C-alpha cells in the first residue's frame, strides 16, 4: 500500500492526479461578477469606516 503512495515509484499516478486536480482547483477558486462586486463594496465600506 505504501509503495503505491510513494511519488518516486508511482510518479505516473501522481502526475495524472495533478493533471486532474489543478484545473478543477483553478476553476473553483475563480469568483464570478457577483462575488467581485460584493468584495469591492465591502472594501469601500471598510475604507469609509477607517476614514472616520
């Protein structure tokens, strides 16, 4: 079992896993326009509160 998890002995398996995981991770971390607008609005509110 540990042999299968060793990246030096099973580098093809690790490579396939990374190829499958990296695009999914990139797509999931991208925010849509609604989230970006909410972040911008929150940042403006914080700046206004600090300016007082």
